[in-house]
């Protein structure tokens, strides 16, 4: 170890290798982001010595900086200290990324918690809020005892000292002075004395730490006080010593409590309230810098407000921003500063953004909220969570607000202008086909790599995810169909009524407002839904599956390019993470309708989360084909094959085949030989690779049959189906009502009377006669495309195209009319005369 007493500083990798070689220790180099943001640029990473010294270089503090530099400097190492203590090397800055989701905060290992003055100070500004402080200490102690590493940045010394000094001054006053002071200030809750803040800090620091020590000791946690001043961070030597001290305390499982040495800090401009406490700005900056020095995973900034608002919380219309993107600080209007300290929310935002750039996740929250620390670590939505720009630099609040504004801008365009946007989009899909297919190839590559780790469900997912030139051509044709058929759909007159002379009522179509469409693993859905939203003048927020992230992003760029031609690029936005969706589902002031497209699990999850926003869609697609005893067997085989095998994972694929019991071995009433139909259909399905399950009635008819179905209400989503036998039309309808999902059901029969009964009695969104269930599709219906298929009974049902994205409003044109004019003795009466909806102008009021 004598060889390690000194070293030359002229390159991180070289130095560490030399140290490892001379000490005969194993050496590994793991490329990662360097740590400290104060030592210049480096391209190296994190070093680890294994053996007797398994300490990660750069994890905590700095004994010396080993960054690449042109100058040479001796690095003295004391042999004894080196053998007994961990080696701490401060590198340039962290290359790690902050957590993208709140749910990931539970993985935070090292946490810095900053307590603002307003959090731990009493309302009278003299003394500490002991109950609130005890609760926070309990939560921090729990984290420490769980194995996390906690650091605290705290204020409060001035408040604690003011309380003690005020008490001492009161005791030293004469009786006359005491009574005189009480008379003059009996109506005031603030103390009469003007106490110098630095003196108060000197008195309060020891008491504050004694209080912390007593509180933490109840949970078996030890603490240490570290006093700092602003110059400590500007001097390289003191900063290095500070980092080394803090890292040593952490390694000893001690909670460092860092506070500013207000006893020697420069005085503020004025002494108002508790202005002697170093400004909130300085404390926030201190916490951010400390978090960067120790490479913290999470920084929690506690204040007396719930988080960042769009404007001061006291102002009307102020909205809490749950997730904040640093690129949109212009959207924030800062209000007054806290009643204690000199900083404010702008200081917190700047410090949080600075820490975020260093790879540290940040949450600004209300420290007075119950279990604030626990809830943040648990990933619950509390305060404002700072994250990188995962959705093109737009915060989810901004995206929702922009969608509302963009939808209104679309509504102000003419129908032909909206059609032109969709036409441009259709053409751009073909023009940018190479870039689209390249991005799609990236998604397919990732999926194939995942398939080597995970098995099952990959082949259907590949089919949904894959884009081909043929798919893009079909998609382009569908968009052109939407453009051609929807030029006059918005503002269309539905009804005109002459209520009375000079009083005309008109009902016209208008957009719903803002749509949130959530879809999984099908990137072709994005331009389809965007075109429908544009045609119906709705603002749109899109959430695609992570499997298609590259494809969705390039398609979103194409959509935005088309919108740019009309000057409405923000009418459609793409959001990314599941956490953003959970936030959006609470924004009923912006979003009017949620349309999930995907698995039943996804739809049910959205329905459960969205309490105030209506959800349009279906949780299951359990579709039936009933083959009647008067069916044409050749038509039946063709329809069954198409319904099950054309696209088994589609929601309109057949999941249950119902067969009339006569077809098990008798002759059909139409005269066609159907004695072999059951064997033929089973053979056909098996040849197509379909696994068959027998329903309870079928199992009773067969001695050796297929395995029994676990449930008659199953959506297989693959090459599997249930086959069941029914006695006739009535039993088939009852079966569908009991086990179906009201999606799509079909009857195969040559008896028109039976067919009409089936079509009238089956209560599903789509009912067919002698046709495959696969026809339940917006494009096949001539709608151009669909946002989904709805099994709901309100508003829209079945494939939802442009018409399903509209509602209506009533327009009344009068001539100074009052409702009281139409009373019993008023002389005026209602006509309620229906007028032609083709009239372009209102009738004369004369």
C-alpha cells in the first residue's frame, strides 16, 4: 500500500488503473455519467475497486478531483486513512437520467429533503411547529431504517433563537416596561422586540439540533449537523471537504442535517418577519447543489404550497401542475414570496430545474400535507413532479390546454380547409413512407429482442405492430375517404323549428370538444384517429403503446406537418407515459371524452380511473356466429373461417360458434345435406390451427370431444374458440345475451323470417345476417376509419366514425322576445312549425 501514498492527477482512467495495479486489487470500469457538476468536462465514468475496497468511485464526495486536466497535481494519500476509509472521487456530472415516472420514485436510494422555513415555523414566527416537524422526522427515520440514505436541509435556527431571546428579554424587563409593552401591543400576535437575526441564529442552532437529536433518537437514528455558508460552495477546497464529510457520514448510516450558518451569513436587505433566515432561494439552491454533490436520486423541496400553479394559488383559475417540464417555465406566473424567508416559488423552480439537469428527480410539495414524504416515495400524486421532456417538451397540462384551444381553432376553419389538412396527411403518409417504415423497423427490432426473453403473445403483437407499404397505402386511401365525406359535417343543420313568429330554433352539429384516445401496439391507429378528430374539429390527445414508440413519434410528426399547413399544430398532441394518462383522466375541465382501444384489461383500467370523464368503448369483444339448421353449409363454413381466422386478435373476431343441434347429424329443413356440417366445421378449424373448446351442451352430445371451455364468456384473442350446441333460435339469442359482450353477433340461415327475428332480438351494437363478424369495422362500413367500436348505449354505438364524434347545440334567433310574452293571457302563442333543414338562411322576422 505504500505505492498508493501519492499519485499524479492527469486522467481518471489512468489514475484508477494505476491505483488498482499497485494495490493488486481487481479493477472494473463501468461507463456511466460522472458525478460532480463543478469540475469541468469529462468523458469518463464511474470506477469501482473490488476486493477489500468495494467502494464506488464518485458515488459520494471528493477526496480529490481526478478529472482530465492539462496541469499536474500531487494527490497525497495517507496510508492509514486510505486503508480504513472509503475512497471518494468526485467526477464531473451525472450521466444518469432522472426517474420518468412517479411510480419509479420508490426505487430512490438516496434522498435529500429540504424543509422550508414556512414548513417548520409556527404561525407567530417565534418557535417551531413541533407536531409537524415530529411527523416529518418520523417519516425520514422510516426511510433511513428501510435502508435508504437520507439527508436533510433545514431552516429554523432563527425562529428557535427568536423564541428563546424573546423569552429572555421579557424576563429582564421591569414590571413597568412589561405592562407598557402589553398595553401598546395587546392586539398584535407578533412580539414587540426587534431581534437581530444572526444573534437569534447563534442562539437557536444548538437548540434546534438538540431537538432533532431527541426526535431521531426515538427511532434509533443518529444525526450530525453540518453548518455551511454560501462561500463554502464557491471555494473548491471547502466544497471538497464538505463533500467528503457528508459522504463519510452517509457511509456510517448517519443522517446529515445541513443548515446555513446564519450566525455569520451576510445580512439580508431588510429584517421583515423571519427574513433573518437565509432566503428560501438560497436554501433551495443549497439543497440542489448538495443533491448534485452526493448524486442523490431524489430531491424533495417542501414549502407551504401544494406545488407549482399556473398562477398564484389565491388567484381565480389557478391550477396545480402535477407534472412539470422545465422547457415551459414561461407558463408560470409567480406570486408573492413566503411569509418567511426571502425566496419564493421561482427560486424553487430554478433550483429544481438545475437539479433535474444533473439527473436528480425533484418533487415540490406542501410540507404540511399529511405523510408527504411517505406518499412521494410511494409514487402517489402529490405536489409537482419534475421530469424530462418525454412528450415533445409539452407538460400534460399544457398539452390538454393546447388541445382545447386547437380544437376551437379547427372549428373556426371551413369544412374544405379541414378536408385539405386530411388530404395533405394522406399524401404525407406515402411521401414519408421510407422514414415511417424505418421507425417501425426499430420497434419491431426491440420487440424481437424482447421475444427472446419473454414467450407467448409475440406473434399477434407483431401483426398489429407491423407497418407495410400496403398498409400505408390502404391507410392513405381511408383518410382520403374521410376528407371527401366530411367537408360539411360540422355545423350541419339537424332540425329547424319556427317556435313563433320571428322566433326560429335551429339544432346544428358541433364537436364534442377534446378527445383522449388511448391505443395499444397499433401505430396505424394514430393517423386514422387524427384524421377523424380533424374532420370533426375536435382537439385530440393521443397515447400509444410503448411497443410502437418510434412509429408513433414519426407518425405524430407527419400529423403535425399536415396541421402546420393550416396553422393549427397544437390541435393534436402525443403523450407518453402511463403516469401522464392517470393525470389526464383527472382533467375533466379539459377532456370531454376518453376512447380506449386495446385489451379488455386496458379498457377496464381506464373506466375505473376516469370518474368524471365519460369513456366510450368496449371492455370485451365476445362475438358469436350462430349457424341455424336452415343454413347453407358452404356459406356457413366460409363465414366461420373468415370470422375466426382472418384476424384472430381483432375485437370483431368470432369467439363462440353456436350450432343448431340438428346439424350434429340430421338433414336440414332446406333440403341441403347438412349431416356432415359439424365434422366439416371442426375439421376446417383444426386445419386452420384453431384450438376448439366444447361448451357444456356439446360435451353431453359427444363421448370423446374437445376439452371443455373454462368459461362461455371468454375473449381468446387468438386461434382458439368455443363451440356450443343450441336447440334453436330462441336459445341462441338467450345464450348471446347471457354470455356475449353486446359487440357483434351474426346468424347464418336461409330462412329470412328467422334472420329478421335474430336481427331484432339480439341487443348488440352490430347484428349481421349471412355475413362475417369481421365486417364490424369503420372502413368497411364506409366511415373512412373509426376511433373504436362502442358497446355503450348512450351517444354512439358500434364503429364510431366522424358522426360519433359530434354532438349538437341549439341556436335560437329572435326579435326581442321574452318567455313571459307567451303566458296564458299574453296574446302570443307557440307555432312549433317544422322547417326545411335545407334552407340556408333564417326566415324573415317581419
